């Protein structure tokens, strides 16, 4: 039996177990583990991540939030919501505390994609859909999947992710995750809603 691979808009939707395997196989010497941890825990776009690294003042750990201003947000025309408040899990705060406690060198999208593909191949996940955008899509799909159990509605997710509700419903609903995946997602998302 072959492993199920979920790909949406060209990006892989990992389960928490698959993310752990990928992370394990990333080279720890180049900061990719922490970059991926932050991307997955925040839902930031890659450009927004790099903007955040220069502005620790946008991060409010005691409130488990990032206040992303318009100057730090994505500038593409399709990104309609420019500034937003991003909710964080306890794990997200831990990842950000680690990020801000280290010196991280900039990685361009191509170098990062290649590092992710190498790690995915080592982890026996294959390379299809492996790219830096997938972390944002994973978080959105996990939040939508577990919204009832963690007591949030789709408007809270759209506000944090900077999406419209139509986008959330169109792209992140109904992936058919397993019960084990669902339980792992709930564990990962602890604290997202307070």
C-alpha cells in the first residue's frame, strides 16, 4: 500500500508525523529547523518571516501574538489583508524565542526549497509538493481540521492567516486526515485559542 500524499495548489500538506520526519532530516547547522518551526507555527509567508526576523518588537510572547504591520506583510496584489494579528501556540512562542535568541543568516527561497527536498527524500516522503509555502498551508489546514475541538471558528483562522473566508473554505476544508493525524494536530495546536 502506498502512502497518501496530499497536495494543494502545488504544495504538500504534511501531517504532524510527516513534519517530524522532515524536520529530523534537515541539516541543523544551517538554521532550517528553526525556520520551519516558525513558519509552521505562525503561518507566515516566507517574506513575512524574514521581515519578522528584523523586528522582534512585533512579537508579544506573553500574549502569544505577533502584530504584523503592513510594512512587514506580503506585498503581492493577491494578498488583500496587509496587516494582521497572528495567534500562536505555546510551541510557536518557544520557536520564536529560539529564533530571536540566535543569529540566523538569510536563506533565499531556492536554497531553502533544495534543503527541504533533500530532507524530504532522506525522510522517504518524496519531493512532490515540497516547498517553503507548504508550512503555511499545513497550519491553515490543521486549524480548519481541528477548529471544533479547540473552540475556534473559521473567522479567527482567516484573521490570523490573512485569508478571506472563501479562501479558507475553498482550499483548506475536507482533506480526510486520519484519526491519528487529527489527534496529533490537536496536540500541536494546544494554546492557539488562549
